[in-house]
């Protein structure tokens, strides 16, 4: 049997965080798809770790997406400097 937190809370958190993330600026479709996939794994991992607060999960998810964005920018800069 699937955990109700995984069935109800996780998808709601992912949708909320992605809605906020997408509202900050226009992004390419491929970047949004990758972000959603990474965010989903992150949120499910937090829930499996015991986090049950939708607000904390959303904030953590947004922080995680920002971290991934910074890492991508760093890689792009390094590749551009070659």
C-alpha cells in the first residue's frame, strides 16, 4: 500500500514549487522537465526521511532547484571559457 503522503502531499508540493519556480523567469521546456524530475526525487526523498510539512518541503524544493540552477550556470561558464 502506498503512503498517503506520497500520493497526496508529494505531488502537491512538486506542483506548488514548480509553479513558483516557473514564475520567476522564462525557462526552456527542457530545463523545466529536468527541474521537475530532480525536484520530484528530492521531495520524495525528504518525505521518506520523515518530513511531513508541506511548507518545509516546498521551501526545501525551491532551495534545491536554485542550487541546481547555480551548478548548471557554473558548468556552462566553465565550458564557455575553453
